C-alpha cells in the first residue's frame, strides 16, 4: 500500500504498481481484478471456491471428495 | 498463479466437455455469442471450440475495444499529432488500427519527423496525466477508448488533472457501452440486411461486468428472451458458462446467471459507476466500426469538464470513413460471418499487416483465428 491510492501487486511474480482509486477497503493480501493499471474489483475467495466446486460438480470430472484446487 | 491455474485445469476441462456433450440435445443446434474479446481470445487460445460438440457453435461478438473503433476516430487522433502538434497518449492496442490513407497511429508516428507532435504508448491513463505534469510546455491528449472497464480509469485521470489544475491535458473520449452494442445486435436493421443471426444466448463479459454488475443484462433476458451467463476469462469459466446456457435453452428459461461471482455482483462497482456518471454523459449517437451509428451507445465529457475535452479544445469535427471494400469486419462483429469468409483473411490481411480492425488486437476475431490456427478447423 502506498500513498495516493496506489498499491503494489504481485502478478505471477512480477511486481507492478496499480491504482486503488476505484475500490474501497482493500487490504494487503486481498486479490483484485486488475485492468489498465487499476483495480476494478476485489476477488471474493468464498465465491471462487463455490465456482471451483461447480466445475467438479457439473463437470463430473472429479471423484467425490477430491480437492477441487490443486 | 492462484485464482488462475485452477481455472485452466485440463482434466476438469475434459470433464466439463463430457458434461456439455451429455447436456446438449443432439436434435438441436445451439448458437451462443461471446460478447467480449477476452472470451474470444480464451476460446481460440485454449481450443475451447474443439472441445464442443458440432451442434454447439460460438459466435464472436463486438466486445473487442479496438475492433469497434471506427476509422474516423483514429483519424482524429492522428490529426491531433500531425496537424496540432500534440503529444497523443494511447493504449498499445490502438497503435496499429488501420485509419485513412493507409495510415495508423504507428505509421503516423514515423511521419512525425522533426514536428512538435508525438505519439506515445501508455499502460494506463495515469501515465498520460503524469506525462502532462512533466511536460507543461506540451499539449497532452489521452486517446480514451474501450468499454466500461477502461472508462472509470479515464474518469479518475480527468478528476486528477482537474485537481492538479493541468491546463495542458485533455481526453479524446471514445468510450462505448456494452448494453447498447448488445441491443444493436439484437434489433438493428443491418442485421436484417446481413441475414439474421440465430442467437440462443450470450456469454456476458467478465471485466465489464465487474463494473456494471449483472443487473443491466436482466433487460435482455426479459425483453428478448435470451439467456445471459456472465463468465470469467479462464477457459473453464467459459465452458461452465456454455454448459449453463445449454441448460437454460433446454429448460426454456431466459435468465441472467453469474458464473463470475468471484468478482461480479448484481450492483457492480458503485464507486466506479458514480465517478463515471460525474464526469461523462451519453452521446446521442456514436459510430462503431461495423455497427454504424448506434444511438446512445457512447460517452462524452460533461460540460463541467469541458476544459479537458479534446474535441472542444481542438475544435475537432468528425468524418465517417468507410472500411476497406473487402473487409468483412462489419458482418463478423455482428456474428453473421466468420473470419475465413473474408477473401483476404490470412493472405492480404494478417496481424503484421492488418487491413481491418478485427486483425489488430489478439482479442479480435480475425487475429485470434489467425494466431491460434483455429481457422483450419473451421474451414
Ligand atoms: S481478415 Fe482482415 S480484412 Fe478480412 S474481415 Fe478480418 S480484419 Fe477485415
């Protein structure tokens, strides 16, 4: 986190300074959707887990009880 | 990378593909449009279309920002640099968009020579403001293009320039709106001229929807009876969305479903929406490449921000310029033709030497087909 609404994000190991001017309440450790140097929204880990579960569920590609994320 | 790799798992993709095959009714044909260029790119890059049964077809929509930028707007940007001597800041994607007289911003840059004009690539709107701050002796114009995703960053830049009292910064605003484009595809008379597109549903854009939310699509679901599933940009997201669309069609439903709930809510990013509403207002009409004039489909700066409006500052007029005769971008952007239907696809028109805008960015339908070799499978 820096002054003037900026923050440094880690994009697969590449560190990049982005603007948080469009989002509220972002904390260190949060995941954000980044586009043209701005965070557009925060990523909701609980919803991400639900979608991953849906892949497994609808896809039928994983046996029951298998972890959905590697 | 977390939240990316899990959404690209090949094993799960095969499972989803099997589920799609099982779900799709063999006696039916399904035509779904992925509105957004990001999805077009993902579908081509990961070969999603190859995993689908023959009766499920994906149609590319007009959601690639540089593809819908008309020649007349690129001409305006070029004139600013060549004739007005401004420093034009642009996203890298715009540099090679074909304009009039065989020019593009990139080719215009080579022509600048010793003139005072300049054409610079920026990564973000903030870079353009920073450049204006550093060079008070130069007029800096940000060529602002794109859908609802790039509009809020432009609004932030304008507010920042205002707060700093920058007298040498302005914006050539070409921001366009997703819902208007979808409406135009569903009801414009041109679609009738090209023949109707059988469309059974839409994959709603990922980034755009993080800003506008899922609510704007409810109108299309209700009014046109078309299912919409908003999806993330990863291949598994797209496949799950296809499966959800098939299910809606089979069950006779037309609803808005949100596969990208990890980043999209019904209301969207309200803070960003307020900023956009404060700085911009609707244009009565705007020319889109391939879609002609679309009513209330784009934004311009409000009077309160007139000082930062490059069209006013430089008294720019707009001249519409027809596309290259052979280019089928117009039909492709509406989903009635495919890239390989264009006579010069891959021969005269290539990503190195694009004739039409769909060949410019990796999100364009022609470039995506060309780059990932999918055009062979579709022929
Ligand atoms: S191949 Fe080139 S000329 Fe043909 S439709 Fe695509 S962009 Fe236009």
